[in-house]
């Protein structure tokens, strides 16, 4: 069923008071197909949305928003040290992580507390603390929006890269993800080398899946605002990847600049550090601002508009480009 003139205030983590002409929340593959082929008015624009944790609405949406609400977690038969787990696209991502950790399956723990739904996690190729979700994805099941046909995408077909998948570009709007299958480890190899994760995990005793999850949650909560209290979409910008030669030049001028290897002759630079060096950390103009503990996060202190937050992001991009010669790319999608 498509609901008309639908408020999106509780469906985007910036808490922006915008509306959609229509809103559909199908809870099965058949309902997804019916929404697309039977209920959606011919020629009516539509947009696919997960948990609304990676969107900035600058206006009302003059179309129908489809938010897959397919639930369920299904465990396959173990194969050696691995097991495949299929998760409905509408499952809250951190609920899945919590369940995987609780049954002793490794691979998701470093991605704890990332907001959003599981289907969107695959679209965005979410990542944190040295892990990207694409590393554990075995397959993605989706429905073609023009025909209602089912298709299973292999990891290779998804064309994953840093914060990218084929569903963000080439196939945007052409498929709705209904479930994601993950390949998790029954004998986890913990990843603790990123930042102070090892130190924080070991504070809780021996490093285990549970202690790593607790450490990640603790670190995130200490740095990132709770969207239920302060509107935000997490990291607003991607960490830029620059030629290694350029990074070396910048390091001579800014020895404390955090950098990370990013493939052959490339270096990843911490966007939050760049923004902080330009003086934006803790900045506020009206109700649009930059978080005072993590400059990578733009916030809505209450009644900011999407345009005000967007304009702030433009000013930040301009200042970083002027000071460092680096063009920041937004991770958040602008509507």
C-alpha cells in the first residue's frame, strides 16, 4: 500500500521535517513487486530508501519512496570454518551484528553500531575500523524495478570499492535489494590494528568478538552523536584518497596528518582531520553545525533545514580545497 503525503521526519536520521508524495514499505519480495508493478502510478518517480541514515533532504520529495521492510535471518549449513547467513534487507544492521556476535560468528564485529538497514549496508559498502562489509558479502538478492524479476548478484558483480557498489551508480534505482548473504567465520580472526581498537578491547579482558564489539560501540558513542538526540548521518564526507606523492608533500607541511595506505601509489587521508584543521570542529550557525567531538559529522541541533546543512557542507569543502588542495566527496546522498 502506498501512503500519500507522507512525513519523513522519523525516517531520516537528520530529523528533517520533509514529506514525500507517497511512501511504500513492502515486507516481502511479492509486496516489493506489487508496489513496483501494480501500485506505483505509471511514470511516477520513486526512490529506494533504507533506514534514512545516509540521506540529506533539501526539499520535499515529489515521488514515492520505497523502503523495503523484509525481515528475517537465515543460517545455512556450515562449510568448514565458514557459514553463510542470509539477512532480510529491512533488518536493522546492528541487530544483525549483535546476533552474529552472540552466536560466535566473526566478520561483522568491527562494523558495530553503524546505523541503517542491512540492504543499504550493501549499497553503501559500509566500513569502519579496518573492515568493509563487502569483505564478508557472498551474494546480494534483488528485484529489477522495471520487470519485477529476481536476480542474485555475486560479490564481483556488485563492483564493490571504497564506500561504493554498482547499486549507487550504474544500477541506481534499477534494482531493490531484498536480502544479503554473508559468509561469516566460525573461527574468527579478530582485526585489532586500526586506531586504538586493540587497547580498548583488551581493557575489557581477553580480546573476543564480544569485547571487540563493546570496544567499537564505546569508541563510536564517545565520538559520534546519537541521531535520536542530535540529528546527523554519521560521517558526512568520505576520507579522500590522493596520490602518494601528494600525501608526502602534505606530510612535510603537516606532520600530524593521519594517513593510511590505499593501494598502489595511493594514500587515504583522514577527512575529519582536514576539516578540523580548517577550524570547523564545533562550529554552529543557527541549528546547522559540526559535531564538537568529530569534525566529520554535520549535525542538526533541532530545526535546521536540509539546505542549511548542505550550504555548510559546501563551505567546508571550499575551505579544505583552499587549504590542502583536496576536494572532499560527500558520503551522504543529497536529495
